């Protein structure tokens, strides 16, 4: 129960950061983008369906003579050419509004995906650094006391290293194209990371 306060504060900060990001994104939209989003939201609602059902029903009843209103009855007789024209124009504009809204959502999704990528890369680098520190502590304790029977693990050595994003993308592309088995590419990636780590150690030592 003692951790509930700090955890709640962390959750509040995270939620506040997300809300602030959404607020900035909403404030950055132009009038055209807001109009397109509003029209898209309205066209996807049941109110839009009800309005068109009443509209089409009255239009048909007036023009087939069942509903008679002076100066309005049969202004667009069957096969309702004017109605077809109006509905076609409406469909053109609605499809344009939907495409604009989809483009805005796609751009927003790309920005959020890029943010997720940066956060994931940072988390992976932090995890690799933690593994490196733990391995260093274990080696130091084993050297000092000689009671741990510590033996280096090749997998731990590989996981301690954070591969470059372009190396991971290269492996993914080669596996997707079937140029090499996934296990071979993973071994090659780990070997490249180990070599890079050794080069860095040698450089730091000089």
C-alpha cells in the first residue's frame, strides 16, 4: 500500500503527458482539417442515416404523387434524375472529407509509431546497460570472493549489447526475402554486436 502513492503519481504524469500531446495535436489542426473531421464523424453517425432516410422518403413520396404539396409535388419525377445528381455530388464531397480525415489519422499514427520506436529503442538500450552492469557486478564479486563459480554466458554477452536499428532492419529484410535462415541472421547480428563491443572496449582502453 505504501507504493500506491508514488505509482499513482507516475500514472498521473503519464496520463497528463498523453493528454498534453493530444491537446497539442488537436490545436495544430487547421480549420479545413477540423471541418473534414467533423463531416466524417457526422457522416458515420446514425443521425446521418436518419436524415437521409427521411429526405429520400419525402423526395420519393412527393415525386410519385402520394404526398401532395403545392409547387413541390412531382418536381423530380421518376426516375428521379435530380435526386441522383444531388446524391452523386454529395458522395463526391463526403468521400473527399473521409480521405482527408484518413490522411490526418495516418500522419498522426505515423508520429505515434515513431514515438513508440524511440521509446522502445531507449528501453532496449537501458535494458542492455542494466545487463552490462549486472554482469560487471557479478564478475567483480567473483573476483573478490571466488565463491560464485561465475562462468561467462555467450547469450548474456550478446544481450548486453544494443544492436543498431539499421542492423536489425537489415536482418529483418533478409529474413523476409528468404535470403538466409532467421537463426543464422540472428547469430550474425550477435557476432557483429560483439565485435562492435570489443572495438569500443579497445578504443576506450587506448
